[in-house]
């Protein structure tokens, strides 16, 4: 489920492996819920981190640019705003994955 963000260079390989390991532990259906809850938690945490560092306006601009780029050129990585090329603050995605794990186990 996290392969697409990884292929678009928006997520690191370690995060994909972590969710895969959790899927091996919890089962495929629960791994899907972990990934979905982690996505929601990651969105909220990314907004908080971007606002804290004064990067929120630029982050929204980058998302708009990304959507326009995908509309015109098709869905492919954009080097300027990828993990390697971006200049914004970083969010350790293990935190949203942990939040997704806690929610998936709690709501199970």
C-alpha cells in the first residue's frame, strides 16, 4: 500500500519495510488499516510540523504544484520536492506509523 508514495519518492524505504513487518505481524487486512491510519496521522503531523517551522504556505504551494505537474505530465516523481531534493522540514514517518498501529490495535 505504501509502494506508490515510495515510488514517487515521497516516502523512504525503511517506512515501507516497517509497515510490511507490521503486516507480517498483524495480517494483511490490519496492515491496510495501519497504513490508512498512519496516512491520516501523517497528514495531521505534517501540518503541525510545517506550521511550527513556518513552512505551511510553501507546503501547500508544493502540493498544488505537484497536482498540476501530475495533471500535465502524468504521475511521476518531481525532484525539486522529493525527499532528496526538497528543502522543507522533515517528519520522521515512524511516528505516524506508530500512531496508526496504536489506532489499528485499539479499534480492532
